[in-house]
């Protein structure tokens, strides 16, 4: 099994006529994923990578009612409208790859998605992959077969580059991944660590989870509540990047928007709190696989 993705995943690419959208569509199709069509306003009737383009999501659903997933590759200013269109048409999984989406837009569509129990991954996500089943986005690039193989370790990462690196570390250790998700690096995260851990808890294939977190934001603290509530009981190891950040002034933005550090929410505070509920803490990201491999 896997989380979020399955053999029944059917994808519409919003923004498929753009360079990145077309590239991602081909990457997904090349890795077992059923991309059925694309959507770009005013460009309906075209074809990209052999798939039809429609003017709207509702129009695409009339032709392909089986669509249940959207990959969003539109410019930042158009993301809100694109995501709201997917939400209003009850697309159950929306993966947003666009970066620099206005914060107020993200807050708006995340609230709308929550009301309808729709999963939004991103913004600023590379995507996700269930090895051997499919991928959304370009996770793994052209080396996807070398990096990923089916296995029992779930991976969650705030960093796009580390999504691939951690997966490669797992593969080098002779292990495999169940599902790998790049949640994105923005200040507001659609699907959080806690959301994914609850899904991994229900997934029989997943025996343990590793997370690449960061010094900024407060999403790591939600993990503690999930564990205390026994809604996640499997082995968990985490590396929190950016420990050098305590040398900088409070509130300083180091990197992407999600890297802003609030009072009492730095790497050290997160590690102490997570360790108190039994989470294994890696001093180096390379240690994550070593910490977890005896459990799988």
C-alpha cells in the first residue's frame, strides 16, 4: 500500500501548457502515473504530451470524471484561482508546485480545503512518490529508478533537495520507501508532518518514518501531540536542519519563508520536546537511516 497515491490516482495538470507543467506531465507518465489531461484557460483544444487540454477543471471532469488529483503548475498570481477551482470541483488531492504564492492566498485556499476535507500538499513542493506506483511532480528527476524502490520507510521532507538525498540514503542502505513527500518550504504548509504521520500510522507497508525538518516554523511541535494521543505509534527519526540559526537574530529569515524562527521554536527546543516523547534525534541527516533501520 502507500499513502496519498495509488493505482487509482488520475491526474489533471493545471498549467500543463507551460514548460514546467509539460515537463512534469511527461515525468509522471514515465513513472507509472495516469495523467489524463491538462487545464489552461483559453487554451482548450490543444494537446500536450499527447493529452488533451481543457479550459477549466469542470470541463475536464465532464470528459474524465475519474480525475481525483491535481498537480498545479501555474504562476504564483494564478495559484489561488487554480486551487479554488480544484477545490470547488472536489478534487481530493491537490499538489502545488508554484513558489512565492502570496501568503494571504495560501491561507484562503487552505481554509477552503479544510472545510471540504481535501488534501493540499505545498505550496513550493517538488511533489511526492510511491515507489513502483506513481509520482506527482518531478521527484527523483531522471534518476527516479536509481533513487527509489518499494519498501517500508516513509519519508517527509521540508527540503526539495533533501527529499531525493534521504531517499538515496535509504536505498544505499539496502532499504526502500513506502511513500516520500516533499511538503514544501513555505510558512504555511498544506499537509503537515502530523497529517502525514496519521496516514503513515494506518499504512501497513510503512514500518517507520524519517523526517527532514528545519529550525523555523512550529509544525514539528504538532508531532508531539500526535504521539501523545497515540495517533502515531511507529518508530520515528528526525533531523532538524539549520542549527546554526541560533547565532542569528530572532525572526531573521534564513532561506525560504518557512525558515523564520519564532521565540522558543528553534532547533534545540524542537529536539528537546520531540525527544521527550520518544522521537529519535539525528545529529546529522546521514544518521537518520542508521537510527531507523533496525526497526524495518
